[in-house]
């Protein structure tokens, strides 16, 4: 089943002074099947973040449609958007985006509290996830007391706890050291294996090499895509590197 | 181009930080204006020429000193908010290659710009409003109005010098801060990680206990003199308790709420409670200060307004009749002599010579002395009186012995007393509870009845201590033996004949009659070599302008300082909220990403700002309610016992205060919301 369908997405920014137009996304189309693990790669300024913001319904496209579970995001009313985000999407960010006024536990509870779930259910949901992510012992601590890797795992727990249809990850390894990066990517593979659909935006080749499929964006368009097939992570890593080299050295379409 | 580089940079800096600088500049303008008006009034020739104007001017001079000192503290404080917000900008300039000397030049230009705006706008506003203030003062003093406009150069100079000094000090302080910091520190100064505050249960409990005690003291005190003594103790207790409760108590309450899982994990409470813990940790002390400031403003404003509005009451208590003749005599026999008849007819004659007739005549004999009342006995001994302890103050009374006949005649009663019996009347809410009372070593009187009223004689209004009136059947006998015993230890007993009457004419005529009467009495010279018959003449008309200028000055100052302090309090709140808005920006961004709707964010913001804003106001209200009995008793010392007036004035003061508060709250919450939501839109 198709979870996400992006058709001819276009986004044009108009600068505040002078009215110069900047085309962040020109024509982006792709789809994500249930249970897939997709990485979107591209250089800085290629439109990755814009794409993610539109997918998260935090921004509106200039043209084209985004269907999530067959529902057109642009058709959802402003008032319903927040609830929709909460119920269907999970987020993992580069800088964790944990609230420093909450303990880790409360940070994970936040989307559930906003959804109005009773405390007993919240507790029940958290226990297995915390166990899986190895953060059961530090739930009482505050963000400033734990390491980057632990923060990111907390953020993953927060994304998972609502049982979202799709998890959107924006440079999740960007602020982590190599050990924590390995652990997090391992974790992503695991949760993908049990059926969680993942969409990750990154420019780290290593991060992308864990995905099942890699999309390359250049100049606001999907330029190329790679399927894992039967490759190992290392083989995929090599393929991605080659593709990036080709992109950088003039594999221009036109 | 290069020449104007620094001024331009400075001006851009101010413009880009409009949200921060506008209130600051407005504050500066307001303070300059207030100070100018006060120094203008204390130098005004027109005021000086009005009767009582000089009293008023010395009070106002005091007020301008208070405003000056307050301006310094307050502007320093608000400026520190600005600098904290802008440190990042300065850090960036520094990294981009601007030396500290260059930064100093930018800051110098900024200070110059602000000082120029503040001083010019403040002085213009001050000059325009000063005339209105002057008219108001003239009106209070009941003088005649003139419409000439003056601008005394010394007031302008004073204002310029004071604020120039303040601005230089602020600039120096800013430079010091910039100088001490390194660029990375400047860049990061805003994001220092906060530990979650721990609840200090001991302090919270101590706060609650102390507050309870203070309230108990305030409510349980019964007489004005103890009120005066305990007032300061109670004030200090309340201040300490308020600080403890705001700093430790608030965090403790939040912690309790967080422990109640069912309450805490609700959409409405979750974000608000957890943010409040931090907010109270950071702002507890500030909010407590604001609360105390509010309480003081309210007490000051209601007391001064009450005094001013109640001036006539006070005057009447101090001067029971328009003209009073108080005659001190050396011998009881003189109280029934012909000299008294002579004075009576002289009064009537003087009045009728001016076409007036004495009405509402007050005429009685009295023996007065201070006494130390203990175990149903009035100690008249001088040495006991001089060695009494401070806390036995409530046992010291002014004793008045009055013949029963005079009481019956004045009050229109028909009481009869057997020998050895007496009627008793006490003032200033003091009570006498024993059944008998003895004067010195005399046989005790049986208190037949406590009566509820007697004409005042002004002496009570002048003294802190309460008065006790004893109405006795055999006046001469009682008093003679008293004078005899007293003679051995230095005579404390004064024999008086009190005579007063009202006149239905203007103050000028009253003063003229009083003067003529004084002269006529001098010529009569009723005292002889070995007897004293000294008559003193007092008129309310003469005292009226003096009293009005005193109470009016206090009133004016109370209102003015009240306004300044309210302004300060709410402005501090505004800055606190704004600077927190910047810190909260990213939190609400996260919450929105996680799925909080804009409506929920707005609701949460509102509930938090509402709490922060109205907690001090509410607490101030509660303080005021408990302080009320104390204020009431203290005002009784100023012969003001009109409790309805006091309640009315206090409530009105509170309402005006609250109105102003709500206004600023609305402005603040809007600004806060635009900060919190605005930046997010830019970021996307």
C-alpha cells in the first residue's frame, strides 16, 4: 500500500525585498510504500528541508499535491493540521528538539498529552518503546543531563509513541558522533524491520546507505534513485558515493 | 560617509530593537517628565505665594528626591534587560572585527540618541503638563488661579543634570559589561542551560507560617498605639513571607501539581505547569518585589487619598468648634467665678460686633492629666510615668475628669450618680474593662456605665495615646484632692474650662473675629499674681489652609508616586515577559512540530502570562485586606475614623490599579505572542 504520494511538487519563495523569485522545488514526484525506508539525499540548498517541511504540512507548496494515506494535505483545514500531524507523523530532528523544561519521560509523553490520552495508556505505550531504545533508566533525567545519542533516542521514542504511519527524519545523525550515529542507524533499521515506514533527509552517505531506497535531489528535482536490491550497506555506500560524484562532476541532465 | 558610520549603526540598532527600546524610551520620557513637574512645582512662585504653599513645596521637594533616586534604580534595571538581549548582537560585531573601542562608540551614540529623545520629549511633556499640575495644586490649596506660564530655568537645569548623570552611569555600566565579556560569551550569553528547580519545602513552609503570623498580628491588634508599634514588624514579616512564598512556595506548588499524574498529564496543564516551574524560579524574586511594590502603592495611595478627602473630619476632631477658648486655671474655685461669665459675654459681643452669633456652644469644665492605668488604678506618679516600658504604652492614658452636670447638659442626658460612682468614656477604640477605677490613692469609683459618646476637645486628636473621660458627681472634691496629692510630686494636673462655638461665616470673618477676641482677652488680663486664668484662642479657619496644604501635598505626592510605581511595576513585567518570549520561541516551535495547535499554544501562553501577571496583584489584594484593620487604626491616630470612606477609597484605588494592570497585560500578551509565533514564520 502506498503511504505517501508526491506529485509535481513545486515551491517558489519570493524574497521579502525586491521580489526576486527563488525556486526551491521545481518538479518533485515520488511515492513511498508502506514499510519502506527511504533516504533523500542532496546538497545544501537542493530543497531537502523545504520538501520535508511540505511533507510535514508545516509549509504549503506552490503547486502539486501531497497525498498521505490517500488524503490530500492541502485539503486539510488549518485547525485540523496540528492534530493530523500528531496522529499520522513522527518527527526526528537534527538538533533533537527536546524541551529542556521537561524530563525525558515528559518529552516523550508530550504528543500523547496533546492528543488527550489518559495517563495509564501513555505509560503502557512508553514501556516497550523505552525498553527497545535502551532509555528506560534515564527517563527521569532532563535533556541537559544526557548525551547527544541519548537525546536522539528520546526523540525517536517521542516519534514512535504515537504509532505514526510515517516517521520523518531531518538529518537525524547531523549532531551525533560516529558511535552514536551507528547506534541510531542500527535502531532505524530495526524499527523499519518491524514494519515502520521511514523517510529520512540527509546528506550523510553513511546514513543513506542504511536505507532501502535512496532518492537524489538536485536543483529542485528528483534527479536519480537507487534501490538497495540485495546489496549490503557497504555496497550501497559505494553506489551512493559514485552517484554523488557523478552528480557533482557534471552529470547534468541538459 | 565614514563620519556618520557609528551614529547610523547606533540608530539602526535602536530601530531594529523597537520592541525593547520603545518602552525604555517611554519610561525615560516619563521619568524626566515626572521629575521636571515635581521640581517645577517646588520652585513655583505662584505656589509659594498661596497660604500653605510652602509646606506643600517642601513635601514636593522631598518627592522629587524620591523620584530622582527611583529613576536611577529603575532605569538601570530596565537597561539591564536591553543589554542582556543585545549581547549576541555585540558579540557578532566583535567577531566581525569591531574592537571593544568601536563597540563603545556605537553605544555612546546610542546613549546620546536616547538621552536626546528622552530629555527633549520629557521636558516638553513636562512643561505642558506642569501648568495643569500647578492648577491642580492651587485648587487643592484653595488659592486663586492665575494663567501665566512660567518655565523656571533652575527646574530645567536640575532635570538636565540629574538625567545626564543617570545616562552616563548607565552607559558606563554597559561598557563595563561589554568590556568584561569575551566574544563567544557575548554570542552565547542567552542560552545557558537551566537546571530544573528543586522545591525547597522548608522555605515554602516557613513563608506560609510567617505570613500566617503576620496576618494574625494585623487582624488581632485592637488599639492604634500597638498598631503603630506592630505595624513595622508586620510589614517586615509580610515582606519576608512574600519573598519566601514567591520563590520557594510557587515552585513547591508546581511540584505538587506535577506529582498528581491525573492533573498534570492534561493538555491544558502539562505545558503550563512545567514552564511555570522555570518561570517562577527565574521570576520569583521579581514578582515578589512587584507584589510588595503594589501593596505599598495601594496602602500609600489609599491612605493619602483618605487623609485628603477626610481633611474636614480631621479638622473637626482637632477643632470641635469654629472658635475655641481653652482656659487654664490654677484653682477649682476659678471655674465657677465671674471671670468665666466675663469671657462668655466677651465672645458673644465680639461675634455680634461682626454681625454673627455664636451657635452650637460647647461649655464644660475639665481636669486633665496623663495616667498609667493598671489593675483598676490610675497611677499619677510622675516617676512611674517616666519609667514605663515601651510595650506598656497601651496602658498610658490621657485622663479627663468632667463634672456630671456638664456631661448631662452637653449630651442632653439625664444621668444620675451616687457619690463614689462614675461614668466612663474612652477614645481611639481602646476599651476599659474593669468595674472600678481609682485615681491615685483615692477610694475607687464604681463604673456605673460606659457611655458611647462625648464632645471632643481637640486634645485627643493631638495625642497618640487614647483618652479616658471620667464623669463624676462631685467634681470639685475629686479634683481638689488630686491637686493636693500631685503638688507634692510636681503638679501634672491641669484644670481647664473649655468654651467653643460655631460661626456661620466665611473663613476670613472667622479669622477676624478670632483676632479681635484675642486682643480683647489680652486687655481683660484675668490672671493675677497668685492665680492663673490663661485663655488661649484657637480657630479652625486659620488651621484649615495649613492642614489642606499638608494633607493635599501628601495626597498629590501619594498619587504621583503611585503612578510612577505602578508604571515601574508593569513595565518590569512587560520586560520580563518579552525577554522570556525570546527564550520560549523555540519551545513553542517544537511544540507546534510535535502537534500542538496554534489555539492550544495561545491558550497556554495566556494562562502562563495571566498567572505571572495577576499573582502579584492578587497577593497584593490579600495583603491589603489583612492590612486594612491596621491602616484603619493608624488613621484613627490622625482622627480619621470614617471606615466607610476608607473602604471606598481602598477599593477604588485597587480597581484603578487593576484596570491599568489589565491594559498592560493585554499589550504584553500580544507582544509576547507575536514574538513567539512571529519568528517561527520567518524561520520556515
